[in-house]
């Protein structure tokens, strides 16, 4: 198979979809790998390293999209890339279709096969291609939140861990999954008082067992949320519904109950956000203020630590990319139920229910396309 990796062009997206080590694993199996010139530079990987791994360098994105059977990306295609994607071309990346209708309609129009990292799902309901970036984003949520709690950044002027004689900050984590767990670990490690809200009692029992004493768990409901937001300094939105829009757990009206300088970090921004007032921001302009409350809603948080993120992402995606390259997408998805769940759009048809429901589109059974 011919695989191409274009340079990511979303604002301040520094990751690349494949490391030189990943390229080597594909080329040694007889596949052809093309990397756009300098695609790996911001992640710390040179063109020479890719060439030593057997990959070939192409100068432009147009050449990459024009030659490839499979495109590997990190972020969803943006508007200037829509026209480059061909009918029947396999695009393997994060799509987050349910949060952005223009992208969904563009990919339907393209006729491409869209396989989304974020909906590949194992039998235990875990999301193996989302986990590494969720781990990065969860840890970064606290790192960034701590920074924006500083007064010069617009926050309350509170040190996350406090000092002897001064109480630490209070951190509220909405969701006890991968993102929430990692955020709570980081916040607890820095000495904050942490509360995790979730509706999964089994997960809360697990977290109560493994987390340190400065972390408590509570059942997530509107009453608890309304009560806790009045006293917490940093609130992390970490709720994910695979392939569908995130629920708005904090409404605009609730912001008036918070203290000025409270910081909200919405890790679910790619899926529409946990807060009603969420709108995507960038690393160049990461925050905005609504009713005195800071919102940090960067849609590609792991892009700020691209070396770590790129290696972690390739570790997760490469086994699936090898299956797709070796067998073709139809056979690979027929053989691997987890990979099949990654199929979202095929030949102009929506085959993932959460995406169809988000925009009132017709839903088609994926098995129709695997015969």
C-alpha cells in the first residue's frame, strides 16, 4: 500500500502522524511511505531520519494526497485540504465529526473512507487510539490551568498546591475516565484538593482506592455541580461520549455562581465541549473570559508537546495502520471489530450512529460496505 503523511496545518499543530520508527515498520513490510517535507520537524524528527527509515520525501501536500492509498494525519482535515481528498481514499486520523458539520458534509462529498481514531473501540469500551492523547491532555489540563490561575494571566492569583499555612487550590474534575484520572493525578501531585465527579460507581470505587487522600469522588448530578462550582478554583471538563457531542454540564447561567478568576479547562472541546460557553481556541490565543470566568478551550492541547505526543500516538496507531496496509481497509475492518468501529463515513454515507444523530443524517450499517 502507498501511505502518505502530510504536514499538519491546523494552527500551532506541531505533531506528525508517524515517527521514523513507524515508517520503518511499514517500509520493511514492503509498503511505500511518503512524508511531506519537514512534516516531522516540529516534533523533533528530520527528513533525513525518515529517509533512513525507508520513507520518501515529497515537497507538497498536493503530492501526498495525490499519490496515497491511505493518508495518515493527526488532526481532522481543514477546509483547504477538503478538495485534496479523493473518492475511495482511506483517511486515518482524528475526525471528531459530531462537533463540526461542515467537515462531515465535506467528507461525505469527497467519497473517501474516513476512519476515525477516536471511535476505534475495544470490547471493554476503551478507546485505544484516544487514550494516549487523553493522557497527555489530562495532564496538560492541570499544567495549563495552574498557569492561568496566576493573576497576571487573569486568574484568581492562587497557587495550586498552596504553601504551609495557606490552603491549596480546589480542583473539580468532571469525568473520571482517562482524561479525568490523569488530571486528578497531576492536580493531586501538586498538592491541590481534588474532587472527581462521575456517574460510574465502579470507576469511582477504583479511583477512591488508588488516588491519594487529597482526592475525593462524588456522584455527578446537577445539584452537586451547582454546589461545587461556587468554591472550586480550577474546573476540568473531561466527559467523553464516543463519536457524539459532549453534554453541557455547566451552563452559561452557572458562571455567575463562580468566583471571578475561576479557570475552566475544556478537554472535550473537540466533541463540542462540556460547557455551554465553550468555543475552540488555539495555543496562540488560548483563553477568553465570560462573566469573569477564564475559559481555556484549545482544541489540540497535545500539539504543544509534540515530541511526547507524536511518539505516544504512533505507539497506539501503528498496529492498526499495519493491519490496514497489509489487508486493505475492508478486510482489516472485517477481521478487527475494534477497527470497524472506527469507520465513520464511507463513499458518501454515514456509518457511525453518533455522527448521523448529531446532524439528522441518514445512518447506514457499516456491514453493507464490507461485503
